[in-house]
């Protein structure tokens, strides 16, 4: 590294430190007795939903490759994390500095191939060249240096409180580390088809049970007899298996299920809102009797890039 580069890096580090210090002081002011009522009322528990939502919005901005928006949304993630950490500082559990120091120490410990004096250097068995080798090294450091042992199953490392799609994805990754995984994409895709067929079979069971108890006109969602309830629970189980298989398919293709689902939700919102707006402007009621108009507007929204 040249002297000029070193000076530039030092200046950038100082500027970043000053910026974070300004954010920290702003948060302290907001949480002060004469600060903002909303900020003062929040707790770490109340901030959970905001933090999750901001992360999704940041991920969406990154996915859209919208740098200005990503800058804003990533800032919101930092704000929510920092604000929550400061709440713990106020309650005397740990300080924001403690959090940052622990994070830095963990980064150094888990990257002995970069930081030669790292505590994790004892876990190095050779030169690390690939991402998979880095992850394997991390796991060794977690077990031998950080002492993260004792779980009955590797799946216990996945928090039970994760959203179901994310938990499925994480459990599949953990199982894959133990060699419990398909090596090619073909059987993964075939499993999705197999599970879909089982859903259709379970659907027919529900129809048969409903017809037996209430006649042909009974909707599938109506619960009326023990046998019908059992069939409905079986359908629910098969749908769960289908979703699990789809998540696994996505994982093998490098697609994050939570991100993909969030994008689909946002896309549906944009297009449906377009249909709502233009149906209202045309004076056409959305009552199920004008599906042709709704479909036309939906396709129009789709063509426009919404």
C-alpha cells in the first residue's frame, strides 16, 4: 500500500468514525427526557418489527440496483440497530461501544486468513481460496475457539423464532453441511413435482370428504366432520411439504426465498393498486362481475413494467 493510499484510507476511516459519532449523539438526543416522545417510548421488543421491515426494504433496494435508495434504506437499518443497542446501553446491559468492539473482535477472530494474529489462526489448515473454505473455517472457529457446542442437532442452531420460509431455508443449509443434500438440480426439481402431485391427491380427498358430509356445493374451506377435518389437515401438511421442496429448489439455484416472496408481494401490490385505481376512474365496480376489465388492466400494468 502506498503512502498516499494509506493517508486516504486513514482520512476515510476518520470521516466514517465522525459520522457514526454524530449518529450516536443524535440518538442520545432523541432518547433524552426532552427528546422525541416516539423514540422515548420504544423498547428493544417494540423495535423488532421496524428492524425486520427496514432490512427487507434495504434488500429490495439492493435487488433493484438502486444505489441512492440503497443508501437511504441501509441507513435506516443502521439507525434501527443503533437505536436498539442504545436502549440496552441505557438499561445498563451493554454499551454501543461494547457491541461494536465485540463485532470487530469476532470479525478478526473468524478471518485468520486475513488477520494473521487472529485467535482463530489455530483453525487454519492451509491457504483459504474459496468462499466454501472460508465457511468451513468459520464453523471450526465457532466450535473450537468460541466453544459453540452442545446442541442435540445442528438444526438447533437455527432460531425457532425465524419466519417459516427463512427457517426452512436455514435448516436445509445446515443439513447440507452434513452431506444431507442432492448433488444435482434434477432430483430437487423432481421433488417439487412429486409434492405437487401429492397436494392434488390430498385436494381430492378433501373434496370427497366435503361431498360426503355436505353435498357437492360445499366449499373446500368448510369444516364439518372429523373425516373432513382430517382430510383438511392432510392437505395442509402436503402444502407444507410442497413449500419446503420449493424452498429447497430455490436454495439450489441461489435464490433467497424471503427476498423472492417479498418481491412478489410488492409486485402484486403495485399491479393490484393499478387495477383498483383505473377501475375506479372508469366507474367500474370490482364485484367479481367484471373480471375481463380487471384482467385487461392487470396485463396493462404488467406491460408497463409495474
